[in-house]
C-alpha cells in the first residue's frame, strides 16, 4: 500500500524537474541562436556600406584629378621706349631716358615709371632697362638709331634743335627736395638729376637751399605746392637760394644752359 503511494508522488516530481531542466536548455540554445544570427546580419549589412564608401571615395578622388588648374592673366607688355642710357659703375649715378606715350623723362633705379600703376625701374644696364611691372620683370631694350636698323642707307636726318629744346624742362636736370628742421619747412634742397654739366653751369651748388622761386615763398607748404606741381613744365625760374647763411639770386634757364 505504501509503495504505490510513493511511486505516485515521486514520478511527478521527477518529471517536473526534467521539464524545468529541458526548458532552461532550450532558452540557452535560443539565446545562442539569436546572438549568432545578429552577428551574421551585422556583417552582411557592413559590406554594402563599405563598398559604397569606397565607391564614394574613388569618385571624389577621380574628380580632384580631373580638376582644371586655374589660369592666371598675363601681364600686358609695357608700351615704352628707352631713348638713351647713361651707365655708371655706381647704380645711383646711372639713368635712362624713357618715352611713354608723348612723355619723355629720365629715370634712376627705384623710380616709378610714369603712366603706369605699380611699375618701377628695377635695373639699368648698358643695353636696356629692367622694369618691374606688377611683380613681373620686363626688359626694355635700348632703341637703335634708324641707320642701324637697315633699309635706307642714306645719312639720318638731323633733328631740329628747336624740337629737342621744346621737350626740355627744369625737372630734367634739377630735383627739389623739402628741407625740414624741427618740423618746420626751411625750403627745398636743389640737387642734380643726372651727371649732365647743366647743373654745374647753372650757378647753383649742391647744398643750396631754395627759399623762393619766382617770388613764391618756398618755406610755406601751401605756396610751394604750386611750384612743385608745375616744376616739370617750367623751362626758366628765378631762384633765391640760401648758401652759407647768405642769400643769392640765380636764374635757371634750360634753353640757355
């Protein structure tokens, strides 16, 4: 009587325990399956993304290679002619006569070329002038007389004296530089522009201070401005210079000198 009762109680307990163990094993197997499936899915999704990224990188790289380089504008050649050159071993003594348009003027190294923005004389050589124009060096060759260019072998026609003289002005031979002492304008120093003998024959000396030009007071900046702006057009001038604390009257005349 006792054995059947024992069997009826033990058998259900054993089955219940086996059921719990089987359920746990099934849950563990299910979790493992989900983990493996997720890993495979992530790897599959990553491949197209990587392929797309490589294609995009290749496309960007190819576009960069096919880019057309920018083309910079060339600097136009200067419309200027070198009419004459006086060359010296000391650069500050060298000067060149250059014609731009209808204007002819003498230049030293470092001076700006008239009629052009950002153009200045870089170097003066025996056979030409190097001009720096907007950061680019241009060489202006010395013009040769017509009888050196071939063609007509007849002697060149001598230019008329009045034509040459008509182009001369005070600025071709005399340079005015303001002299200030303790902030006050004392006048203008007058110096030679070139090595021509005109300066020596004029009667002025280096170190002379111009205090008047044609009765205009050169110690007053407002009055002196009118003389400075017209200096390159003047052919004659009546000067009063201070030399060794003495005043001296001098007449400048480029036609006479």
